């Protein structure tokens, strides 16, 4: 549908192009491209300054800027290239061709997660943790809140959290909490991870790639946001849980829905649970964590990109299979199953890139950028980045997929950031923050399935989450404004 809208837009929006400046890794000059052809320019900061491109030369040399940059003031109208039925049908195919490296990375990631989850190490570790924390459930909120937020921020954990409700719901109810607490820890924790994603392949990596920057650009700021936002989230949930424990009538579930019966049976912790979660389970969990730490180190230190990252997840999958003595047939079946579960995400990425291809071939991408740039031309960067945050909050109501949102919007938003004098990483951050905040209340995501699992109404959830969302919004705005002004 979006591709059809893009095709119609090529008939309505005037065609136009910016001149662009690009840099090929290892080259000694810039390449200046215009309708008249290409020519070389000196690889100096003076060249960038003369063209009013507000980017440091080092950003090109170190690979932070990977795509051609639109040169301000060079937009010119050109002949229209209106797209028709044939282009509509071929656009998704071209999009898949254009994003095959990202798609392969996503599929291999899905295979790795499937193989790891099949070992039972994650569930066994949580059961052991639950047994250890018996009588100290407030600390359980702290630890699990951190773990599920880390899962969302590091590898895009989302639907996987649904499997833990049968364990977590009885555990938190036995501690004297209400049904909102497990939803907050599981759904809220993973969704918060979207907001502070530092290595999430389905959001940060795809968005950075689409914006033409390396995904590690801004990673330290995102790690800081992860610490602050997760700390705020845990404090808020613990405060609410303790209030409910002291006075059950303070529960928003009780106030909005009355007495709600848990859909899950009481969990009886096994006495040997703590001894079970040792040895092999500990090693598997260490491999899982190390995979993402190596991923970050590989990109930052060794300039890894999608082929190396895909190879890392494949190697970790094989290592997990060897340690658990998983048969070859079983391993291949699990790996394919995991990739299959993310096939829809892969097609979304390819189809969404097809929209970008449609706009580019129709010569209206730069026109959209030109008109948008005129609207924000006189805006200070601080105001511009806050507007982008709210834009993404609105967009999330219509596009719940982080990968789809990134591929559809980032090519234009990333170029717009250059014209507005805003670092590309901050556009990616505004996208993450906007989707992270609105994802907590958007009905098109995992919210309604999560609430349905525990028989809690959206009204009770909204009453619980509203103050936290306001605090997170203030935190995100402050982070963006400070980051832009520090540039």
C-alpha cells in the first residue's frame, strides 16, 4: 500500500535533485555529483565548509558517513519520471536486492536466538534467580527489569518475553504484587530496551544504515540513556509494587478492573533449582552475553560490518550446539525455524526499501527533502530535534515495526539532519526515543497481547504507565537537546 502511495506521489510532487558529495573508503578526493556529471574535489574540511556541509571531515574518513550527502542550496527541478504498475511490482524485489546484507543478518540473528532458546538456559536461569530471590522480590524486579531491558536494547527481545508470563505472574503475585507488575517487567522492560537500543539489530543498526552512518556513532550516549532510563523505570515499578504490597486497594488493576483472577497456576519453586542453574547453563548464558559484547567491540575496534556480524551470530549458534551436543539435524531445524520466524521482518525491510527506491527513481526524494528543509531551515537544531521526536511518536501509531519505520523514514530524515546541522546519530536517537515511548501504549504492537495474557485492561495499564511516560519524555528531550548542543 505504501509503495502505491509512493508511486502516486511521483505524479503529484515536482521532480528535483540536489547535487551530492560522497566519499569512497580509501579515496584521496571527494566525488561531486550533479546532473552534468561527476568530478573530484579536494578531501579537505575547507571543501565541506565551502559547501555549507556541517560535518567534520573525520566523519567521512572513519566510515561514520557512508552515503552521498545532499549539498545545501543546489536543489534544481528536473524532468519527471512518473512510476506506474510495472515499477510498483518491481520495487519490492529491488528493495530486497538492495537490502540483502541486512536481511541475511536478520535471518542469522533469528537462527541464533532460536538455537539458544531451545537449550532452556534462559528459562532455567530465571527459575534459579526466582528461587534465590524468594522473600526479596523487590530485588527480583530490579534484576529482571534490567535483564529484559538489556534484552530489548541489545538484541531486540520482544515477543520472546511472552513465554515468561507463566513463570513471572505467579511469582510476583505470591510476593503480594498485582498483575501489572509482571506486565511492567516483561513488556515494559523489553519496550524500554527499544528506547535505549545500543546494539539492537532491528532498530539501531538498520536505522543507522539507512541514515548513512555507522551504528556505533553515538553508542556511548545510548549506553548512558540505557542506564538512566532503566534506572528510572525500575525505581518507578518498585515504588508501585511496594505500594500495592502494603495496600492491595492501591492496585490500579483493582481500581479499574476489580478483582481479577490470575490465568496461571501457582509456581512452586523446585528445591534443586539453584543447583540446576550452574555449569552448562552458566556457560551458555555467558556465551549469549559475550556474543553481543564481541559484536560491539568488533564494530568499534575492528570496523566490522554486516558480513562479520552475521558470521559472529552463526559461530555462536554452532558453539551453543556443540556445548549442548545438539544433533546436526536438530540444529539445522532450529536455526531455520528461527530464521523463518523473522522472515516477515526481512520482507518488511525489503519492501520498505522498495518505497525509497520508488521515491528515488521517481526523482522526488530530494523534492520532499527540499520542501521539508525549507520548513525547518530557520529552526535552531535544539527545536528541530525535539520536533523530530514528536514526529516519530506520531508515526509509531501507524508503523509499529521498528525495522519498517527505519527503512521508510531514515533515508530522508538522515539527509534532512545534515541540512539542519544535526548529527545523524541524534536523528536515530529521536527515532528510538519516539518509538520507545509510544510503543508502551500503541495498540498495534505487543501491548494488547501482553495485557490479554494476564486479564488486565488497557485502562489500568494507561493509569499505571502515564506518569512514567511523562518522565521518560522529559528525559529524552533533555538528552537530545544537550547532545545537539554538545556537537
